[in-house]
């Protein structure tokens, strides 16, 4: 099924889209070699992809809905960003990987707006022995996670399935358990053994 997204794709990269219709103001930019974007069926909304590098991969599964805009940016080589099925992105959400790493988002996640996730600090920091102290690290979001408005997800954060991340939280490196509420700057567990639904009772 055709739609009017703008395609800026080098010959050695690949864009595959199933039965999905993106908004006309969507842009897919793939600069470099062996970059791949795979989009499943029934994906709707505005998507902005900018990949500059080689051997990078973006996978968006079926039934993903982007109400405002999902921005994905990859720089350099060897990154993978994966979004599971049935996820929704209410407002502007930015996912970025500026060096080899990954962002993995599970199924049925609900993202609010003004959310950023970045796997690196973008610039390198070294100690007195010239050893780098801030390498890139992956970000992992489990299934059915609710990410509140204004959340920042930093490198090395892993959030368990069924959890809720409170508004404006800064989620730093570490393992956050399943079925909990995390909130604050930096984020911490404030409630355990919860579950949530998209619909009011």
C-alpha cells in the first residue's frame, strides 16, 4: 500500500514497508551502506528516520500508531532500534543511537509525549589514563510499559514489563523490575506489584 512519505535512500540500503500508510510529512533517510528499515502492517502516523552510517537496522512491528511524530536518529555504525507490535506514541518521541548500541521496545507499550531515549552521551569522556569512561549502552523497555510525559531514558536503562514511568522522570542506568511504578530524578521504584490498563474502569 503506497503512501506519500519522502524517501532519501542510498542504493546500498533497504526500506521495506508492509500494508501500512504513513503520513505525507514522514521522511525516511538512509545514508550509507547496508542500512535497513523494516515496517510491518497497519503502522500509521508520522515517522521521521535519519540514519547516517553503515550496518544499522530499524524494525517497527505491526499495529504501531504514531499520533504526532516518532523521530529515530542513528549515527555511525552497527545500531539496532526495535519497536514491538501494538505500541502507541501520543506526542513527539525521540529515539537516538549515536554509536553502536540498541534500543528495544516491547509489545503494547504506551508512550506519552516529549520523551527522549538515547544510548550514548554523544561525546566521549576519558579518565586520566585515556580510558573512555562513558561508552554507549543499550536501552530495553519490556512489554506493556507506560512511559509518561517528559520522561528521559538514558543509556543502560532496563525497565521491566508491566511497569509505569512517571511524568518527567530521569531513568538512568540500571534494572527496574516488572509491574512497578518508577518516578523521580533520578528515577526510583515508588510502588511495586501494580498493573495498569489503557482504559478507565
